C-alpha cells in the first residue's frame, strides 16, 4: 500500500468521523429543539388553563341564612280592663232595677249589689289566663271567688263570644259558685256569683249569667 492510498483512506476516515459527529450533533440539536418545543407547549397549556380559570367567575361564598323574625304576638286592640281604672274600666248597668253597680276601690272590685242578698255579683281582673277547666282547677285555691280546691263540676263548660262559663262546687260540695271567664282585649276578667253557701240567699244562676254577660269595656 503506497503513501497515496494511505492518505486517501485516512482522509475518508476523517470525513466519515466528521460526518458522524455532525449527524450526532444535529440529532442532539433536534432533540433539544423537540424538548424546548414540548416545554413551550406545556407552558402554553398551563397558561391557557390559568387563563380559563381566571375567566371563570369565583364561586359565591355561602351566605348564612337570615334568622327569621319571630312572629310577634297579636297586640290587643281597643281599651282594656285594669285594676288601675274605676270600675276596672268597665261599664256596668243595673240589672232588673234591683241590682245596682258598685265600685270598691280598695278591693279593686266592680259588682252588682242587692240589699236583699248577702253576696253580690262580682267582677275581678286576674293575672291567670284560665283558658280551660284544668287551669281553673289549678288556680281555684288562690282565687277570691273560690279560695279552695274545686270538689265537683255541676255545669259543664259553656262557651261564649269572649270565653266560657261553668258552675262548680267547693269545700266538699258545701259551696257552689257561678264563674264566667272572659278574655277582654288580652285581659282575663272573672265574673262570679255565689249560688249556694251557708251564708245568705243563693243568687239564681240565670240572673248571674245575665249580669256577667251584660258588661262592656268603656271606650
């Protein structure tokens, strides 16, 4: 092999190595470009996602439910009976011209009186609501109209426009009383009459009911 041939081979080998190196570099460059493109694409996708999120309206915060106002109790309308008013603020008219209205300012009692009877037909304003017989029985020992436990009921509850009435016995059935309970513009009014006791004549039930159904509130 002569010198020229050796040079030719060497030149070819160097050219091949250079070419391979150039191809390798090109591949590396291409790979880097591809990686850069992928990175850019990833960044673009992330930016788009952020942009979309930015455009989406922020979720509304849950607002606490407003407390519903309690329904106010119906306010009484019109004038009311009161222990601070003369005749309790009531209008009492004579009954049969023999039972006359009277006002006891010290006892806070309005009543109809008759000289022939020991007891009168009495009206009082009380704090108890007394909407039914159970409440009446519970309150009876502290009531001026009864003063002790109710021993029996002789007249079942009868309703009226403003409340109800009944006849009960007390003191082991020794006494009997007519009771008319009314709610007058939010105030409890009790009208009573003694129908039987060891003292004085009994007041007729019919008369007691007429009187207790006749009074009105003064305007």
